[in-house]
C-alpha cells in the first residue's frame, strides 16, 4: 500500500479498540516469568554451552601475542575463539568498530576472545587464564582538547548537511540590541538497560539460528550475514521479547557474533550474556557534547538571529551527535546557522541513544531560551510562544503538518500552576529547601519507514499477525493487536500477535520513536488486503463491506468472518510505503515539560518534587502504554540532568564507572509525582493510523526544565551537566 495522500475516514476511526487504554497483552508473561528472553530459550535448546567474552585491556594499540593454552586446558572448556582462529570476518554496515578485535584494537573492552565451556563459571574462570600481550598506542580521549581541530563532517549522520544557514546570521546577530552567547556541555552517557546484550546461537548445518536481544531484525540479519560472510538466507534472528534497549540494541553487538563463532567452534549451541562491567565500554553510548548557542533579539523578544553549534567525538568513520537538529526547526528567526563538528576520539563508539541529537541538544537550547527570556525581562513561556512558527524556519514554503506547541505550553502552564511562579530566583523557601519551577519545550521528528506484515484468518475466525517488529517494553504486541482487531472487526482475544522473527515480513523495527506508527500502518495495509479477500470469498463487494462483532456486513446481508476461511486459511501480506507527504510537510511531535525542584540550601542536594509533560503526538494508539513511555522518558531525563555521567579516564581511554554500581541512574525515591497530558490530534498526513511516535518525545526538554527549575530556586545558572551538588554548593545564596 502506498500512502501518498492525506488519510481520509477509514476503519481505524471507529476507535472501538485503537485509542483505548488496553492493558498490555504481554504483561502476564513478563510478570509471571514465562516470557522467554534471548538467554532463556530453554524451550528450544536443551543443553547449551556457555560463552564468556574477554574485552581488550587497552583502548588503542595492538595484540602482540595470545597464549590460550592454560584456558583451553581448564576444566569444562570446549573452545577458545580469537581473531587467530575465527576465520575471515567482515564488518557490518551498522558497526563502526569490528565486533571481534585483533590484532588491531579500536577501543577499550572491544571483544578479543570468547571462551566456551560447559558452565558459565567454568568459562569465566578459564577466561582469567587467557594471556594477552598488548602494545599500547597513544590515543585521543579528551573532547575539549580536540575541539579546536574538529572538522565539519561530510554529513550530520542522518543524511543531511552538517552545516545549514539561512539569511545572514553574523550580520543580524551583530545588529541585535539584545544578545546571548553561551557555551554548554553534556557528558557521555550509557543506555544501562535492564537486560544485558544476550544471544543464543545454534548452527543447523550451514544455517545460523540466533535468539538475540535486538531492536531491528532486518538490520540485524544483514549485519550478521556480512560479518560472518554468509548469505542473508542462511541467517535467522529471533527476538520475541527484549528487556530494554534505548537504541543500544539497534545494532548487532559482540554477544551475537561471539555466540555464533563459539557455537561453530565447539559444535554445540552457545549462549552468552555480556557481563555488565563489559557492556558500557564494549557497546555504544551517547557521546559527550560541547555546544554553543547564540541568540539575537529585538527588545520585544522577536528572535532575529539564532545559531547553534555542536562538537562531539567518535571513532574513525563514526558519526556526530546531532545536537543541533532541533534548532533547525524549533523557533522562528530569519537569520540562522547550525553546525556540527566531529573530533576523532579513541573512546568506544558513540551512536543512537533515546532521542539522539534532540535529548542533549534541547538540554542546551532550552536553557539558552530561558537565559534570553530573563535578559529580555519576558516570561519564558511568553518568549517561546512569541517565537513559535507554523513553517520550517529554514524552508518557509514548507508548513508543519501539525504543530500545537503553543497549546502544549498553555495547557501545561494552567495545569502546573505557572502563574504562581515567582519570576525572581531564590525567593521561595520550604524549610531548608529552596524551591523553583522550570519549563522547557520539546520537539522530535515523525519519521516514516516502510513496514510490512502478514495476517491470517483461520476457520475459527482468529486473526494471526506476523511481522518482525519488536517489543522493547513499548507495548508493540498490544497496539498491533488493537489495529488488527479494529480492522477485522473481532475482539482482542481473537487476535494472536507474533513478533521479532526474521521469517516474518520485514517491519520498520523499534527505534527513533517510529515503531508504533509505522508498524501498525503495515498491519493496516495487510488487513486491507485480507478484508478484500474475505469480502470476495463471501460474495460481497469489498467497497461496501464493513467488519464488526466477528461478522461482515454489506447492505442487508451479513456473514460470520470465520465462514470466509471454512475451506482453508486466508493469508494476506502487504507493506506501508510512503510518498512525499513528509517532504511537502514537516512532520514533528511537540511537548512542554514542567518541573518543580527543591535545592537543599546547606548541601546543594537537588530533589525533584513534581513533573508534568504535555504531548502533541498525533493520535494516541493506547494511552496506557503511551503514558508509560513518557513517564519512563521523563525519569531518564531526571537521570541525564542530575546524575548520569560516564567518567572518562583521559590517560588510558575508557569509561571508569562501567557498571551499575557506579554509573548512577534514578531510583524510585528520586521520582515524585509525574503527570502526562496528551492533546491527541490525529494527523492525517502521517499515516493511515494518523499517529506519531511519543517514546522519545517524553525525554526531549526534560533536562532543561530541571535546570531551569534549579535556577529559579537558587539563582545559580549551571551550563554543564549533570547538575551535581559540587556545581552548586559554593554558589548558593547566603541565608
């Protein structure tokens, strides 16, 4: 199905199932422990061996020699695989560094060996006997030190230009009567998902079966095939349940390749769960940034010039953190400049992490907007509203398909009690606490991706949906079931959903908050075909047929849906493909984030008191799962603002705090009352579902709302994240 015109009325608009707060249908499996994750496929593999990955002990250098004799002779050991006996390996298109290092080392904890044994403990013990001699080379590990030499990359990492301009920024900024020129920093951050990178591999002749924790099955098959030099049809991936990813599992990681190599070497299925202390340096992370924002305004608050520059670092051939992407679109202003610069660093690979680009970019831009509002003497919400735009500021001929940012801000201000905020900082106290309120706006684009599905109707009237779409805790099973039930006129318990297997049609996968809209649209397309088959089988004109209550109706006739399959199962397969509506219209989602924070006037400790997100993200397919996505993102925003920071050892090039004991993330006690409001405006230019994503929008702007609340509480402006107490304590107002 080709989606080339705005969606008209269609069966989804009945909203008998879609749009309803349906509890997640996979919840019972996860809460009872019967959901089988990649490391737990005991129902299909009876006697797996265990692999243990050995990570490089240097960040840059070369392996001089490997002595595996003691490890190979250890009790229970079945195989030791290194670059010396792994055979010729390629590099997947989605990987910047090789997943098995050697002899050259690209980054610290790059996998250099896998030890396979009868038990996990035996594999771990034997791995400690492996002797590897390294020649350490000098590397570059400090973004600030490399900033001056960082060039503009060939593109922004998303296929667009790394530098954009409109008008004459320099001249307009020089003329502006009120200006801001400030530099901010955000640190390296880790995904730190609950389920580690985990895989189980079995060779079936020359074919490889991989149960793995992966967000993008189609990409994964291609990367495994390319890395192992196999045809794609010799690789099968399965990821029915994924315990969190945040973008870290968009790409195949070392666990999958090491499991495959280990299984081939020992002739048995092999399972690997990457040990937690290895994960942070072995896999991808959100790269640190240095960002400069310049804003020039008229005295009435009209922006006349705006520039945003971002510096980040990555391995050779890696891409930049796209921290300026939102600034191309967010606020009006005739004279504009955005620019990315990319330093070459020898740290682990920087890549996608929830809301890549916008998350760190809005942490900066939305502080700068507050700083500018204060200089102008204008309320921060009023300043944002004054500079709202209904067209792409760089391409004024291109309107937004929908943009209700002003309504987000006004609705949030009313609900949160913004009118009671004291505009003068450090005026509100509650015992030993200084109390402040902050706001920030958020934007995240609506990305359109081809997505396919297969639907089956059996003689019982049961609909089965098959697609390689994944569920990373986002509720994919449920919204796909809701879509199929709506389209085919059956109850939810009459739908079976099978996800995450490469034998199914290729979907958009889970990432970029594009999963919900595109995957359900693919199911919609397949159901349209199945409806046509059913109507023809029952002798109805498909254009006149309506589906509901397990029956098909046309005129004064009706028949049971199951009757269409009495002679055999009906099967339909199709994909949603998009025309150029996303080129004619800028498609984005918007949010307003509000935060109240308390700061201990003696210690500088920051405590969040309450939070609110107001989201404009098209039709909300399931308010329960959408809310869960947003409050999870808000929680992640608290972590990014107050505590998350990968500490770089700038001598030896690794992240020191590479485990959950020392990489700090929020716990329940850190998170107070959270409220979410959805405006729920269906967007007919987005898809037949009229939906957009929301899972990353919930993060966009949260950090800045917290920083602005801390400023309102204390009068201390912090431009470097995270907002730890050492950055506050000697600057707090005297009591």
